[in-house]
C-alpha cells in the first residue's frame, strides 16, 4: 500500500515538473519603501521640467506572481498603479497642464505592468519588459535595469517614450510660443522590501 502511494506521488511530481519545463511558480509581496523615487522629465523650447511622484501614495504591499525559467522571470498580475494627481511638477499651473495632457479626468491612473525580467547575454545587467498604460492605451517597452542588493533590493532605470504613442498631445502655451517636446523620460530608483 505504501509503495503504491509512493509510485503515484512520484508520477505526479514528475508530471508536474515536466509540465513546468524547468520553471518554478512563486508568489510574494513587496513594499516600495519611502527611499524610492519615480519621476517624469520633460523639456520645452524654453526650459526643462520634472514631475516627482509622491511615493507615500503607492498602495503597498504589491503582490508579485512569477515563474522562473532559465535566465528569465515571467510575471503575471504584477502591476503598479500610479495616480496621476500624485505627480508634483513644481507649481499649480504646470501640474494642471500635466494632468490635462494625461487626460486625468478620464484616466486617473498610469499602470505599469511587469511582464518579464531577463538576464542579458553579458550577464551584468537585466532587461525588464513592462507594459505601460496611459490614457487607456498600452505599449510594451524593454527597459534596461540595474539591480543592487544591500539588505533590500534596489532597482533603477529610465525609459524615454513619446506622448503621441498614447494619442496624447504635448501642450503649447502663449499661442504656440512655448511648446513641450513629445518625448518624456520616466526615471525610477525603487527600493523593494520583501514582506
């Protein structure tokens, strides 16, 4: 009887391993600490600006679902939601323009969905595949990231993208005398603490 149960258990384990083809599925919770920074940089024909996200407004903890396979980690339902009203660009006027540009009344959040992280062939850096949803439109980007571990995990990187890719129009002021460039840059330095 014991031997039969052992054989059945062994068959189930082997079939499970063959089904995953070398992958291991896991779940965890992480907190983005207050030491983190996330900002959006932009330029106009007059000057540059930076919109800083209030990290304390992130809804922590964030649930992370992933499967490890060779040199790649695939993620499911791992999304960071950023309320567009939590960006501070340095003044009421520019904050209002920023929110209007992002169509905040209809789309109050930016969604950053982590799809995968892959070790580059050189082995020194990583590529993150992130689906960014702004104003109801999603685009998949590959972002080179740096990873450091000193107690908590530090992830940093930046990405340039075009507002027009999301059907957004860069604002113009004073009858077009001041115009904002179509390209913006997302810069992040996130400290993750495992729960």
